[in-house]
């Protein structure tokens, strides 16, 4: 046990120990622990006062700048309004002036009414509601003791929180997963309520009392259920935060998780019961009677003493506190062994979670979908490569970025791609790799040839998929990269390359259509061309009529309609374009480039320095314009060719802003990625802080585009400039005042403000 355990910053204060529902999955009343029977129904004045004093002295002793307190139960609203008023007043009075209080209540919603909402508005208490989905799903467990449904009352409560006067109190929804419920129906029912956040919880279970696994549901029904929800959530553009998904995404990127159920970060939460006793996490009530107990209370013991309790230490020991099986698992840094209570069996927590298989399947599934990089347990590597100067960061903060600044971003991204490719090879399990050895040799003598291949946007996209465990990201791509580099080097080097579905692909160069039955080819790069000798003895090459090269458009940009790794954008990609459509792209992109050079020169110069690839997307059936940038594909934007050049120019500028900011975020922290709040801006569905930052950054270019067009007197440009100017101005204020920005993030917000302010002084006809 550490002599100096970390301070406690999160508290669950029980204000009532009974409930007005009889939920059969409740960990308080329906599991092993029976401590609730002997506790006072309502927290007393003396306990409240002492709780506030203990939290205040702990915050002062450790210099805490923020603590979170959740008023809980049982059902907390049974305690009555005066208990909430007294608790809020005592807590705020006890905390040092520099320490903020995040005060919340979590309720089943049955008793929530306008009077309570007005009280919570006055006291600054945000409200979370338990709801398991539509009526059928919710009624499966959350009923009154007489069997009556609670669903109508909960919907009424959520309806109050959705009213404009109370919307700021709406903290989110908590949904306990039941694999017998339809995941899509549950998701839709929750999404219709426009929550700022949803927390999906696995039902509490142990190895002695395992979770329900319906017959025929497969080996990982809980992962399958959550991945189905994730698919709908992603398709809808992540309309609200989901702590489970966000935690996995963060831990896959090497960041701390957001929940004690995932990740290896120390647990800094203590429960305070209505009698003033300290307990560990409520979830331990599912293990055995008395499991969460500490033997301490607020009258005799400080929070420092609680922090040193052996049970707390066990939940703060990270990787060292896990079983040998967990420590050897490749997803341990995301899983963290699962919730501590879920590991219990026969008096011990030294084993994997009872949900082990589901957690592994969930993490692997989310990694594949996100194209995330699972960072190794080895000491961290500088994945971002060369740095940016202060002057370049200031330039980027304005939304700009000249050629040299964008080239610095590109060098940083190439360094990241190289590191990821080395990790791919290192984790491949191959004692010897002909392709990797050739790449290493070429890198020493013809580095420009290797860089030209590695800098292709979709090389990194493949590496990310491979590192995430995506079974579709085969190692054959490594041979394709080596062959492409060999062709570019022209030294006569050879490498065996797989032929997939009759196609030999050479990244950055093109593809050779060989037809069925061919499994591999020996590709040799020479000074006068290259050849491919297939396993059936045939020879083809660069002059073969079956060869389809990458075509270029506009300013020499690759029109990527061949690479099998390019489908990483939100919208479906086009297949090989017919000659007539390619000619339209060539003409339109050239005209769009001229327009940007004329009307947006301060953005265009950097854009042409960094934009290497345009990937055609399929047009939407409703005719709406679509475009996309992918975080794992620096240098590429994907667009469905619009009907006019002006829109194409605008989409290029808009999406390349996302490309630039994504590259900055790969090496710099601009905001607290653990912030789960959502923000409304630009008329979009409420989005988390990262999406708000991206939207502001992209619309700096959009507003500048219309501002220039407005000065040129082009049609409705003035109205569009006024529209986007107002929305961007409002969004910059929202970003700056969010409280979620790092010091560098604040510099970027200040830079955005410096770009917006001159527009506000521009007269518009």
C-alpha cells in the first residue's frame, strides 16, 4: 500500500436509503449486501455537516480545484427538498474558494417535478435519470413493487429536463444493459430524448452469480449488444456522449479512461452512507454481504485515512493489482480488468472480470471501427515526430497555416506513420519479413521513394486498422508498400506481392487486373518500368492494357478511386471512375483551385502544400453535398463531386481545416478529452467539446470564403457571410468559455477570436 495514496475527488452521498421502485437488478436491495436494512432512511443534519467538513478539509489539504458529489440513494428525491438545500449549502460553504463543486443528483425520475427542477436550478444541481429504453425494455426490470410500470413517470421527468428553462440541468441517462432487449429499439428510445450523455452499464454480476446469457445468444452477447448500439450511434454522428465508448476510444489512444469499469487509472471515489459510514464503490454490494465496508465513518476518520484503506488501495494499484491473466492480455490498458466487483469469486478478486470475453470483444470491435492505435506497454515513443514552432502554432491558431507550416505538419504525420508501421512489423510475429527487409534497405539508399509511399494517406489508415486487431487488415499490404517503393526506386529489387480478388495493388501507383486464379506475383522495379511475374508463369507490367494508374487532377492531386484502404470516410466511396467523370473532376478541381487562389489565398497556399489526395464519394440519393476528412488519413479529403465549382472549392477548404487540426491534435492537447458535456453550435445536434473545436476551426475558412466573395459582390455571398459570421462568432465564445481548454487550446480560441473580430466590423450589403 502506498504511504501517500492519491486524494479523493469523487463522492457519492446517500441522502435516502430506501426506494419507491422494486427494480429486480438493483445492486443495493437485490444483491448480496444487506447493510441498507440497518441504516437511517434519511441522512441527518449532523451527518451532512460532518460530511461537508470532511470533504472541505480534504480539498484544502490537497489543494483540490474541483470535487464532484452525486446525491444518491435508494431514491434521493424521497429525502425531500430541504435535505438538498441543506446539503448544497453545507458543501459549498465548506470548500475552499478555489475549489469548484460539481453537484449532481441521480434519480429514477418518478418523483421529479417542476418544483424539484426549480430547486435544482437554484442550487446548481444537475440531474441524471435511470432509464433502460422504451417501455418494454424499461418495464422488464424498473417497476413498482405492485408490478406497475414506471415508464410514463420517467418520460414525464425527462420531458421536464428537456424544456428550455431546465435544459441546462439535464445531466444524461443511465441504462442498464439487458441482452433480452432489442439494442436498436433501446438506442432509438434514448436518442429520442436528446440526452447530453448516456451511460450503458453492464448488470452487476460475479463468477458466483454470473450474468444472464440467453441460449443461442453467442459467446459475447453483451459486446454484441453494445456494438450494435455503437453502430447506430456512429451512423447518427455521435449525437450524445457515451461514457463506455468514449472510455475505450481514449484508452486505445493512450489516454485515461472515464470510468472505473475501464482503464487502469486509480479509482478516487468514496460512498458516504446515510449514517455517515464510509464505503467503497456501491458495485461491491454485489460480491458479498459487507464487501464495500471500510469500518470507518465521518465522525472518527478523515478522508486521508479512507484513501489508505486496503480495499481502496487494491482499486488504485493499476496494472500491478490485476491477475496474471489480465496483465498478459493485449487489451489490458483499455479493459483494466473490468469493474473490480465483477472479478469476485470465492473470497478473492484476483481474477479477470466475469465479462472478460465481452470486454475483449467490445474493445477489439471499437478499435476496428475507430481505426484506433492500441499503444504498447513499452515506454512511450515520440509518435508525433518533429515539433512546431511557436510562430507556426500561432499561425495555425488563426485558422491559417502557410506552406511551410503545413509541410511541418506533414513531416510530423510521416513520422507517426513510420512509427506505426514499425509497430505493425514488430507485432506481426514474423521472424523474417522479406517486405520489411526490402523497405529497410530502400530507406537507407532511396529514402525519397519510401517516403513517397509512406506519405500516402491510406497507408496510415491501414496501419491503424492492423494495430487495432482488424482481421481484414492483412499483412499483405506491407508487401504492396515494399513493391511500390521498389518500383519508385527503380533499382531492380523484387518482392512477392499477394493478388487479392484478381487485383494486384501498388499503393500510390495503381492496380493491375489479373483475373481470378492468380494468388501472388513477383514484382520487380526497374529503371525503364516494372514487371509482375504471376504464380501461373505469366508476365505483365506497367505497359499492360490491364494496368490502371492513379490519375491526377487540378494541381497534380491524386484522384484516389483505387486504393482498397480508402474506405475510412463516413460516406461510401466511388469505384473506378469512367473516363468522362474523371474529365469532369479534372476540370472542376482545376477551376476550384483557381477560385481558391483568387478568393482565399491565405488558406489556399497551405492547402496545396498539404492536400495530396481527393477521394471521390458516392452522391447521396437526396442530392445533398457530402464530404469528409479522416483523422487517420492526413493529406486526403473525400468529396462527392458537387454540381458547381464554388461548392467544390468551399468543401476543399472546409475539409482541409479538419485535416490540419487533426494533425495538431495528434501531438498537442487542446482540450480535456474527458469532458462529457455537449455544446450546441452552428445549428447542429449538440456535440462534445472535440466536435465543437473542429466545427469552429472548419468554419473559420468557411466564413473567410464567403467574406471574400461578399466583397466581390457575388450573388447571395453577403447573406451567407453574415450567416456564418454570426454563427462562428457565437461558437468561438462558446469554445472559449467552455472551461475545457488546455493553455494551448485557449491560444487557439484566442486566435479564432482574432480572426472573427475583423469580420464583425465588415459592412455587408
